[in-house]
């Protein structure tokens, strides 16, 4: 081996960024093309340091913009090898054009997205605006709640995305600063075990196979475009979910850590629940447990797989509940909120379904406190007791000034 | 190092194996296909190609067909250069890791783009590729207009041309701004090789392409590509127009080594007046009306000044 392996302790103290960088190192990515942006910069810096010290053998290309980073990743992936990058916020926004191109060309690229607000007003802190901007881009999208998840989900991502039955790019989202810059204990995999889990990259339609020239990125108009998009969507909905489940199962065997398509916490006998993503899942779980001690049957549904949205599993999780609230961490810009809509849509045809209200929280890095969640669970219980929604349908959590709502 | 392909004459050149098929949707008389074939025929090595969105791309890769018998990629309008640079990075990675399927091959990485995709929207991406030193060649198919979308001006469009976004009229002579000097800008990245070529001077062109393939690092080629549709001339006259472009010195042929040494590679025996070049094209028809005739003299003065400038640089070896 031309590069050096790294001896890791069983548990390292890493933040989400470094955990992601370590996972990329262990997967022995062939080309990382990147452009730094807060708060994902340390992923790129960490990887650069690995290269400077001979811990990675692949190419590391610092390009002139995020658009060029993803363009370069697309060229590299089409050439035939393992490819990854990282970004946030404005950089993600600049990448959006190429995100659609990457998925439409069925190229398994891994993108770590350290979620951050979108300007204006300019803001470097965490919310899910960038995540929501890319939600229809045709990428598989996994959500990390903590540095451990950010590490583990990278292995899942490569394994699923590069599968020849899938061949789709995959994002791993983590909360800016709250996950990316918060150091926690992260249980590690040994280099060999991690690499073996992901396996060798198996090229397909690779441009560097000169005996079999390929044409990537063709034109299709009204005669074929629809079929391409429909098939891709169908693959996302029917093939990806079982593949993610299989990867979760394999990963549990390897690490003992269990991930689920829908992360249910105290849901089976719950009356009320919040549905949320990112770091707020852990806070909500803690508060739900405290509510249980007060005799309120509270639970939490964590979104682990944002795309493809696991409709069936979500229906199953929701059907016994009486009242729920969705927590959207992005300004919905004139709608109810992505999570509200997805959840409402997935349960509309259920015979019994919970009442649903929508909350907008945490924009631009505003904290979601335990007190906020206590209030929220209390409100949901009041809805159950009254047999109807007692508050406006959409409310902001923790915003100063007059209460704002339109529904 | 792969062996340089030897080409004796045009007949031999035109009968070498095609990796760009004649079966494509380009307009009759389009110079793009001639330029592309001359570039590809300059080498026997394997090719990894890209096209930015534009005439070449939409006319050669319409699903389920392809005109390319070589690895080819299109992503978008602005990033064809970076697509090939990404593939080149993967090549280097797999070479290091010993995972190339045909490690003995010597692939060439070439990006084709129009002037809009190079001078305008793709400018930053090309500059990035040049600065980073990728082993790629970027070839501009310079027809001085957004031809694929119906003739809008680009920053390569010359003064006085009538285009759909800068039309000539009773109160306008059309495009008001001078063409961007892209070759100089790219040469200023101090890349190993930058050159202007024309498909009529095929020996000069092949020599430059072959030199470009032989150097280590990025290469920038600007190829004049007369556009029968937007320059408005008869499709049978493409080569005549190309002759006029080079022999009037509107498109002088030269090269710049390492950004520091300029050589003029073609000196027409009989320099043609710029007026003849303009008169052969419908896009300049209005310049021959009395009110705009002064522009023809300005055109000639500008071309003369540029030629003098190139000569001064060549003499001074800068």
C-alpha cells in the first residue's frame, strides 16, 4: 500500500466534520474535488491534512467554486471511481444545477452537506434551508443527528449509492455547528473493517474503459425525457429503500449500531409525537422521556431518510397517534413547510390519523430549547384532550415579537 | 510518451478512422464538424471528450443516438472544461492506485465549447482548469455568437455584427463592443500552450493540436468556426469564408508558449481587405449603407493595429 493506515481508538472525540472527513479517508475515495465554505470547511481541511500526511492516495482537487466542485465530481465519477465532496448553504445553492445533472446521469457521488441558513440576510449558522433547496434533486438523502451518525452514514451512503442496481448520488446532512463543530465520543471502525464494509469500487459505463466508449449526458426531449425521469423516480422509491434497509442491517452486524428508515422513539404506545430532523431529534427524545414521567404519552419520530421519503414506513409509524407536530427548520416561503406536507400527504389516506400542526423553528441557528419542546408536547396533549387543534395550524417557535401565523 | 501521428496529406488525413461520425445534426456547411475532426484526427491515442451545451452537443448526442466513438461527456453550458478536468483527475488517481483497465494507454482529455460557453458563461471554469494545471485541452469553436439558441451576442461577437440581441436598425449598427481577447487572457495563466487556429489551414492546426497534446499541462485553442446560419453565407462557402477570415487577418494565426513567447504561424501572401471579409456575410450587410460605412474603415484600422501588435510581440519574443 502506498498510503498509511491510521490507528484509531475505539472511541475518538470528534466533531461531525472530522467524523465525516475520517469516513471519507477510510472509504479511500479516488477523487475529492471541493471548495471550502462555513461550516463544512473542516471536512475539506481535514481531508487535505490526511493527504498531506499520506493517509489518502487519491486525488484531492481544490477548485474555484462549489459549482466547479460538483462539475469536477461528475466528470470524475463518469470516468469511473469513488468520488465525494462537502458543502453548505450558499455553496450548496450554487451547486444546485449540477446536483440535478449528477442524479440524472446516475453517478454515485457522495456529498456531505453541513446544513446552514441561506441568505439574505447572510447567516452562517445551522438551519435546513439548503437541505430543502435540494430536496427534489433526485439524490438519496440521509440525515445525521450527531457526529456518530455523520460518521456511520457515510459508509451507508457509499454502499447504497455505488450499488449497480442503484447508481444514484447520496447526501449526508448534518446540522451546521450543532453537529459539525460539537465534539462528542464517536465509536470508530478500524480502517480495514470500514473499507471492507463499503468494498472496492466497481466501475460501470466508465469513460476510462477505452475498449467500451460511452456517451454521458445526452439530450432527451419530449420523446424520452419523461421516461428517464419516471424510471429514476421509480428506482428511488422501490429499489433504494430496501437497499438502505439492507445496508443498515449489515452495518448493525458490523458495528452494533442500529439505524432505521424511520427513527421511532417511544412511538408504539404514544398519543402524541413531534416529527423532526437533525440535532432536534435528540433534544425531543429527552423531553419526551420527561413528559412520560408526567404521565403524558409522548414520542418522537426522527426523519433518517429524507429522500426517498419512506411513505409506507411513515404511515406505519403514524397510524396509532392522536396528535403530532412537524418541525420544519426552513422558512417555507409561502407554504405549510416541507415536512408538514410530506407527513400530511403520507397519512391522508389512513383510516385513523393524528391531528397535525406545523412548527417553524431554529432559523439561522436559533436554539430549540427543552422548554420549547415541553410547551409543544403540552400543546399537543391539549389538542388530544380537546379532540381538536387548539392553536393556529402553523406557528413559529422561539421567534421574538408578535406571534405570527397564517393558518 | 505516445508516438506523434504522421500525416502526409489531406487525403490521408481525411480517410483516417473517424471517432466523430458524419451522422450528426449540425447544419450543412457548419465548420464545427471540420474542426472537431481535425482535432481528433491529430492523434491515434484514446480520447476522453466533453462538449459544453451548444450546437456541437445538441447535434451529436440525442438519445438514443451518439456521433461519438470515443468516451464523451456533457454536463452543462459552463462546465465542460471542468468535466474533462474531473475525468483527468480520476485518471491520475487510478493510475496511482494501479486500477486503470488499460494502463498502457495514453489518453488525451479534450473539451469542446462554443464561444458563449467559453468567453462568457464558462469563463471561470476554464480559468480554474488552466490555473490548476490539468492535463487537458480546451478547444473553443468560435463562431462569435450563441448560434444554438438563434444568434444572440456573446462577448466574442465583433463590433458591427447584427445579432438577435444587438440587431442593426435605423438607430443602431448592431453590436457595440469589441471581441474579448480570450487567447491572451488564457495565455496569461502561463499555460504551456495557447493558440488560434482555423480549419482551412489544417496543417497549421494539426501541428498546433499535436504540440498541445505533447505538452504537460493545460492547452487553450481558439478555432474560428464560420457559421453559415448566423454569419449568413451560403453553406458551400464555409472554407471560402475561413480563407477570408485568416487572409484578411481578422483571425490571425499564432501561438503563445508559456504565456511569454508569441509566434505568428501564418502570414498570408496576399492580405485581403477586411471589407471583403465583411461583404461576404449577411450579418455585416448594413455596414455598407452610407450611415455606417465609416465602421468599415474602423474595422480595417483595428485589424491592422492588432496585426502590428502581434508582430511587435513576435519580434520582441514576448
